[in-house]
């Protein structure tokens, strides 16, 4: 392993190449996700709402419930609904 100024060049190169491969995979996945949203929109679904549902499903149930309660409180305070 070649050391340059105390840096293991081969090890560093390995990290960078792994990151680059993952970045490429991430870009491909993002394109796939955009395509699915586009397909959903083409069949009449509201993509903005789908994005909200996906975000909510990622959340822990107690966090989601807390966020909904706070939103309801704010809406009541502003006389919305």
C-alpha cells in the first residue's frame, strides 16, 4: 500500500470508488422513483399527496400522531377547517 504524506492511497481510492458507485446507483434509483411518480400522475393520482403518504409511512406511529395533533392544534388556533 503506497503512503503519500501519511495517507494510504490505495485505501483512499477504494473508499472514493465505492462512494462513486453508490452515487451512480442512487441516481439510477432516483430516476426510477421519478418514473413511478410520473406513472402515478398519468393515471390520475395526486403526486403531491402520494409524496406526503410516503413521508408519513416512514415515520414512527407515535411521531406521526404527535405531528398530526400539533397540526390540528395549529389549525384550530388559526380557525382553519
